[in-house]
């Protein structure tokens, strides 16, 4: 069975866009592959989070992924900082990485532009830590978006360089892959672009019924169509897309027919959409509350995942230390 490794950023609550993107992909992959899913708390240190916030974000993300259906009996789910072998491999990869190639990474240059007062070594060596996360489990595949493709190429580059320096065929060169045919682009409520935290246009899985209704009722609309079957402008198309995702097909067709006949009442459509989003989120929200208030269970899941991940990582580090010339211990 092929091995898949993927990281999860510990940054706040999941929204509908996350669910129909990464989370559903994780659920699909755990049925088909040997999966390692890790919460990337070491990566988050480049932004210097407060310790309490870091711990809470890790617990929140773990609870929400479990609530959505990521199954610790089918996939290895662990916290990155529980695996001490990762920074050791990170060190070895850094010894073979060059400043010039790291400085040319697009994501690093963007971070420098965005935060010129926080250009730290962690940002510079992000690709080597990402490579260590991946190759420590001998991943065959890594699900990534286009924004991470250069870092994936760097991971392959570092794996290949290790093999060349030590004249071995040890590390695989992991392939990028996507379950995009199964993922859905979820639009935001502000009339433009996709749903996201930074743009403030998201509906979170933890939002209660009242919050969901308020957000949906504020969604951008227009004065309505003036000719039958006219093309929907982006803000209106976004609302219909959301309805297509969460509502019964007959509901979508009803309002689509009303739009095409110039009889649409956006207020009615938004009320129905809010009700349908709440119906979708309610069982997930209930499970999030259950996991969030069950510290013992979260700890048990994290420890189970850490044990399995450590076994995999330790085998790799024993081999790597011997290849480099250190004692196996």
C-alpha cells in the first residue's frame, strides 16, 4: 500500500471550504492509502504564537478533524512536536541545503515582503523541515495545493541529494498529487473568491444556528435578474454554488428556476440556504463539542498516533545515522 503524508496547520477553526477541500480528501485517502496526518505545530513557530494559543490550536484542530470523520483507526494522526526524530532529520537535511537555493523559494520571498521584521531562520529553512516531515515516513505521495508545489520539488531535491552524497538509494522522491476531482471549491459570502479565514467570508463548522443565519443573510446580492435565463454575476453564482453543495437538488432547482424566470426572492433563498447549512453543520458541531470537552480522549488519540509515527520515524533515523556514519542508537 502506498504511503501518504500530509500536514495540518494548527490555525483556528475549520470552515466549509476546509471541509469540502482538505478534510474530505483526508477521509477519502484514509480508505485507500497508509496515511500519516500530522498537526504542524513546529512550523507554526515562525509566527511566534503564545504557548497557550499554540496548545489550544492543536487541540482545536485535532477535535475538529476527528469530528469530521478522520479516523485514528484508519490513519496515523499525530502532533509534529511529539516526534523527536523529525528535528534530527531536519538537521541533517539542513547540512546539505544551500542558502542560495533556500532564498530563492517563492514562499520565503513572499514572507520577507509581508513581514520584513520577522525574517527568521525557520522561514528560510521551512522547505527542509517540510522535507523531513515527508521523507521520514518514506512517503510515496503528498496532497498539496499549487502554492506548495515548489516546496514539494525541494523535498524531492533534498531526498535526491542525500542519496547522491551518501551513494545510496534510500529516500524516495515523493510525488505531489491531488484529489481535486473529489474536492469542491467553496465560495465565500462576500461576493468574490473562495471561502477563507483571512478574508472574513467564512462559515465555520462550529458556528451555531444564529451565527450561520446572520452570516448568510449578509451575503452580497443584487437587484435580481431583469431578463429570463441571464448569466448570474459572481456574487449570485456564489450563493447558488453554496446551495448546490449543502442543499437537496430539488431545492437548488427550485431557486434556479425562480432566478431564470426573474421571480427570485433572495431573502427566501438565503433563509433556506442558512437552514440547509445549519442542518449540514449541526451533527459535526455536536461532535466537535464532544471531542473538545474530552481532553482524555484527545490525549489518547494523539498518543496512539505518536507511538505509530515514532516507530516509523525511528526506523528511518536508525538507517540514516548508519548511512551518515553515526552509531545506530
